[in-house]
């Protein structure tokens, strides 16, 4: 029997700027085992996700995974252009840790009460690759909030941040300082792919990055970890 899985999130799930973890997840499963639906929007905060659940509820799946909060965590960093993001994403208030938890909790509550789906929240990918850096610590802190929301709302918690932290520790990457990518930098990545035919992995390698192309968006190694934590949970769930 095919399991219908809805994957909710931001640009990491949209997969225009990242390697597609949905594709990698599907390849890990037996043919016909799962049918994936993508609900990812570039730049989304938890608030934005909370406002677009009708599309998911219109055809409720068996399983829902949620990977959201990277942009909320980025907004906590000193150099992040918060006002520009608020205008672009039509946020009614300034992003904060408390508001993130409220919005994520509202997402889970609505999905839990209006579907029979099993819900899993992923912790965040590591921001940057300096584990003692401010950006990585922000992604760790927001991952802790996700764990709290999962516990409170009886959802599964999938330890993506923990897996990526282990991977970075094993890799011992060069200490490249975190730089938040600008919209122009993201366009540049797309241009390199379209014009120069460079893969996400080539871009990562040239920049000395282990899991990402730009400290945020995933290369194949980073996306494989996203797929792996979901796959491990799906396998345990069906055992």
C-alpha cells in the first residue's frame, strides 16, 4: 500500500536552490512505497506556512513532514535584513523566538485536528559550518524550540540538526565564516547552474562548504541527511 507523504517547508523543500531531498527520499524507498507531495515556498517563515495549510487539508495525506524555521533563525542574527523580509513575506510582526513557536504550534495543531495524518517535525539544518559560530548556535536554539513544539503537540521529532552536526564534526571543515546569502547571491547560484552548467556540489566544493552551497541551501550531502532522517523514521513507523 502506497503511503502518501506531504512535505511542508521553505526553499529547502521547494528545491530550486537546493538539491531535492524529496527526490533522494523517493529513491531510498521501494518503488511505489510512497507518493510525495511538495508544499515548499521560498523564503517562508513559520507564520507563512501557517497561512497556507488549506492546500494540504484539501487532500489530507497519511504522513506530513514539516521542515520550517531556517528563515526564523536567520532573522535572529544581527546582520539579517529583517524589515525587508517582513515586507517581502508580509509578516504582521517582527520575527521572534516566541512567535516562531506560536506559529509552528498552530501549524501542528491544525494539521493534527483536521487530518488523521502522522506528523513529524524536523530540526533545522545547521546554518553555516562553524559549529561554535553565532549562526550555527541559532539553528541549534531553534531546533530546540522545534523539539518542544513536537513534544507539546504529540508530533514526532526528527533529529536533522543533530545528524548534520555529527557530519560536520567528522568532516572537520575549514573555518569559513557564515555569510547570509543575499537575493542577488541566490540568483547567482541559479545563473551558474543554468549558464555554466555547474552542479550544486561543484558550487559547494569551490566555496569549501561541506553540506551547503551558501551556508543555507543544501548540496547533495546535506540533502541526503534530510532524506535519511525521514526515511529512518518512515521505516520505524511501518515496522
